[in-house]
């Protein structure tokens, strides 16, 4: 029976080819290594991400198929869009990264006991954020954080990691705000990793891994936006985002 590859201690060591990933569990490619910035950035460039729980070694994944959002095709339900038009929420970027990551870690997930966003994972993405590679998009109501999403940006590719809602719909607005700005910047895709019904309801598409990796390979080679996004992203009022998507 095929087993995942074991990574060496060298953070710059190459990952095995995606075609060597297991079929069951889907996409498990490698085990071990660390969460240093060089290894994480190397992984994302190849469409690979870490996903594991406390007590497990670090597990590296590249599932087939892959869930992907096209930034021009985020879908919000008509009822939610009607509510959003009356909203006072505003959307910003990189003003509360640690809070977003912590909130994502603390959010209950259907069918999951605990969180995969371990303390080790949180520290790793905080370091990526400090270095200008990881970013958060946050939704506020009267100064209170009510939703957010975070992920890693390389070139013109955004690799989504997790999102949360402190108030109903907060994560949807964070995703819609992120997609709106990325579309303006000519970034076409947001990686959504693994399928679930909520992502599908928001417009995520299932792509063959080979197609996804081909697009990623091109997008990560563009000049990126390393460093804080706060100024360039600016402030978005949430209400106009009600125009995003159709049933």
C-alpha cells in the first residue's frame, strides 16, 4: 500500500509530485517537516497546504478535486443580499489578523471535535503575516469584529485558509469583500481547499487537481503585494456588496 512521503528537516527540500498523493485519504501527500515560512511558501506555490490536529505529525495535502472560487462568481442568496443592503458593516484588511485567526480556531465546525488551527498553526501564520505573506479581511460593526477570513497570498493567487462569523453572515461578507477587491486587482481565484456544502452555496467550484495546479503555477509567478494590505484595500462599506452574486 502506498504511503505518504516523509519530509526531511530541510525547509527548502522539495515536496513530492502531486500525482503521488494518496487517493484515500484524498490528497494526503507528505508527513513531517515544519511550518517555517520557507516551507509554507514552497508548499502553497505548489498547491499544497498543511492540515492536521493536535497529537498528529504535520500532514500536507493536495486533494483532487480542489474547491476554488472565481473572484467574479461569488454567490450570495437573495434574502441575505436584501438584509445586507441595510447593513452598517464595514470591511477592512490586515487590521486584526491575530483576532481573525483566533476566532477561526475557536469556531465550532459541523462534524469536527476541536480545531485543526492549533497553537503551532496560529504561530506559523502570524509569522507569515509579519513577513507580509498572510492576510486577513475583517468585517466590523461599530468597531466590533463580526466576521473574517484569512489566507496566504503569492503572486496573484490567494489561498484561503479559514473564515468565521461572529454574527450571522459575517464570513460571507468577508469573502465577498475579499473577492471584490481581488477582482479589482486582477486576481482571478481564491483557493477553498476541500469541498463542503457551505462553500458550494457561495459559488465554489470543484476543479480537477491538474487544472487547479496549472492555474496556480501561472498566477504565483506574477508580482505580488507583499506587506500589509490595509491601505491598498481601504475601507469597503458592506451594503454595496449586496450586488454581488445571484441565486
